[in-house]
């Protein structure tokens, strides 16, 4: 067996190990927050041919997931939220549709989660594609061993595995941005960038747009990446004629737009710009005279106060070459994350502080605390190689492809958004940083460099194997590990509703049939085989919430016994509790009184178990102003 064959076999082994770790996560995770909405939305696209439901994310991943879900026996009930919206002319409630999907697939027991396990195969396949693309590109840039270094970083990254094991758009977007940019690099650096290659690049660019809106950055990045080629930097006599390149570049953009429209079935393509009812401050202006609120729309107060900024201008009749739900989804996502509107914007958390509106350094901090020590060691080694090992440096035409995409996208997330909801939003940067680490491959022959590479990969892989299968909760041991992760970050960094099945197993092992619980999830805990009852919310938090009211099933006092509380709620994050067909609001700090107690156990790091004694419950009842227990 020659050296090239051994490299390919080693790469195949890494991908098999990666697939095994992802499959373990697929089997162990309960349905997470966004998953509960993604799959029902994809099912509605197939059945009705409209992309209206949950259009805040493009449809590709959701559409692909419907295939394995249908093969697993998924069905949908459109008898409540969908038909009600159509009858009244109001919007479709995607959270309600997720609940309808739960009810349609709640029996036999376990069927709901079996459907999602089948649908999550899409994430696994995207992750394998990402590994293959990363290995191939690193190998072309730096040699055979470089491909293995980059691939090992990908295959054993807890953040990559965590997102590959669930049905969301973050990992597929990272993969498609990598794949399309690699194809663009190959086409641009070929001896004669031709029309056929331009067509392939255009289609891949369009597919990237269909995974997540963050791929829009490529329309700005790629022209910058082409500048060194147009200018002839780094290679004497290799300056390419700008005319043919610009013509083919226009074809790439045109084909990407065509691909986007095909992905949406051309629904609403070509509508005039002034016809849209936008929400975001980017695309609206305050009305001169407030209009009557739309009584059936969730955002009725915003529509009454603001209007499409292009209406009444020379641009209002401009046909938009995009599907209507692509544009409306992008607008609504921008709006929902904007804290300028009262009641909007997401509460975000960092180092014990909870607020609406993020921190500019959030993603850099998240990268530091959620990266493995091995990855950090190799990152430092990569910078050292770039500075001191001349043979690992690439020409400016290629080096810019390695560094500009991750730096620009991380910078955009840092300075241009307030979406501090989790490191998953910066996942698009990971493959490029791993690609940069491939430059360590050519240094393998030097004993000290080889020892450093082996140590880094061993620490990286060991960290992931240690946390498995609870990859989402990974935090570096240098900041206290997952047991102290809540001191740094919460939400999808630690608790995204993934441990309901683990809680079921914990209770079964101890012969506990039911438990009082406040679980951060979008699904009925009964679908995970749990019997739960409500925990009293802090009356002060309920009184301060605009829509929360005491619930008939909510006990008036805390009683002695076992309690299961999601760490997000312990740290004060607001959300809701699903109880059969009802969503009960959880105001900010509704359960933060549990911070006064020490958990007796942690389930998957995201659900904390408390055992309240009589003294504990009476002390908390007094603290909360709850009635005395009779």
C-alpha cells in the first residue's frame, strides 16, 4: 500500500469514527428547541407548496429532512393552526404547528423521537460532506498530512458533532459555505476559469443561500477574494484578464439567484418591492400617521407604526428577483433579533448577566471557553508556523481564501448583530480555521512539530470522547468544564432541550415514576416518556410579565421532594413550558430561586436535580411569599 492510499484509508477511518460519534448523539438527544419547528415546516412545504411557515430560515435543510421523516412514518395534522390561519387570514403560528405535529405523531410511544432520529441523518450527511471537502482542500494546499490534520480537527470537534447530531441549519450552512468557497477557489485559480466551472460555482452559491441567511456574506466576500487574481498579486505574469472573469462572475450571480428561486419553487418571485409588508428597521420607516392595527397578526403593533420604506418612492415598482418568503424571512429574522422594539429581541446571557442586547466580544469569548485545549494548542501552533515556517505559507491569492472568510464572518457576527444566542452562529468560521491548521502537515517530519501535532490532536479527540454523547454541553476544562459552563454561557451553548431522554433514564434507574419539573423545551415532556408536574413560578416574576398569569395546574406552594429544573431556568432565562396542548409562559427569573440550593445531581449537564427537604421548601415559600403549607 503506497503513501497516498494510506492517507485515504486514514481519512476514511476518521470519517467513520466521526459518523459513529454523531450517531451516538442522534440517538441520545431529545428534540431540541429549533428542531421542533424545522421538521413540521418542511412537511408543510411538501404538502402545500408554500414556504410561508417558519420562513426565518431558508428551506433546503427542512425539505431534505422530510424524506427520511416520511420514510419513518411521520404524519401531520393541519386541522388546527393551519386551517385557522387560512380561515381568518392571519399568519400561521409555527410554534403551534410544531405542537400539532407532536400530537399527530405521539403514538405509539417513542414514535415522535424515532421520526427525528431519521430526519437527523441529513445533518450527519452534511457533516461527512464537510469533512471530505475540508480534507480535500487542505490536502491540495499543504499536502497529504495536512488533510489529515484538518480532518481530525473536524471529526473530533464537540461543536461540530453537537450540531451534526440535530436537525438545524447551522452545520449545513457552515458546510455549504466551505464547499462553495472551495469550488470558487478552484475555478478562480484554474489556468482558464471557464463557463462550465462558473455554472457549478453559481449553483453551489445558490445552494449555500438555501441553507441559512448567513451565506449572504459570500456575495460580498467573493469579489474581495478575487481581487488578488485580478490584480496579479503574487505570481508574475499570471494576471487574468478582468473582462472574461467579470462576465463569468455575473453568470455565477445569475445562476445563484436562479437556484434560490428554484429552491422556493419561484413562489412570489418578481413581486414589486413596494408590495411587501416589512418589519425590520432596515426595510421600514415610521408611519407619518399610525394605521389601525391588523387584529389577526402577531406583529400588528409594528405594522401599525411602521411602513415599507420603498413604498411611495421610485423603487416601489422594482421587481424583486427573489422569492417572497426568502425576502420576508430575512426581514423577519432581522426584526426578531432587534432589541430596539419593546418586547422584541432575545434575552442573552454572558458570565452571570442576562439582558436584551448582546456584547461585542461574545463570540470570541464563546470560542475560547468552548474550544478544546487541543484545538487551542494547534491554533497557536498554526500562527507560529505562519510567522516562522516560511514553507507553510501560501501566496496571497490563496492565503486570503483561508483567512478572510472566517475573520470577516466572525467580525460581522461580532459588530453587526446582537444575535448572542450561541456559538452555533459562528460555526461558519470553524472549517476555515481548521483549514488554516492544515499548514502544520508539512512540518510533520520535524520531531518537535510532530510531537506538538500529535499532542494537540490527542487532547482534542480526548476532550470529545470524554464529554460524549453530551457534546452540546462541552466547555474547556480550563474554565471549569461543563459542570461550570453556566458560569460562562447558557442557552444553546449548554441547554437546548437535549437531555429529556437522559432524564427519563435517570428516573427509570431510580424507580421514580414522576417528578416536578421546569424543563427548557419546545415539546411535551410526555413524548420523552416523562411524567411531570409544574413547579410554582416566582409570583413577582409572573406579576411583571405582560401575559403570564397563574395557571390552574400550577401548585401554590413548593413541597418536599425531587425537582428537575433546566439550567437555563435556574440562571433566569425566560421561555415557556409545554404542558400537553398549552404553552405556559416562563418569565425572566421565574425559577432563579433554585440558585439558593445545591443540586444533588446533573443530568447531561443541562438538567439539575434538586431534593427539597421540608426546611428547604418552607424557606423558599417564605422567600417567594407563597402561602404556608397546611
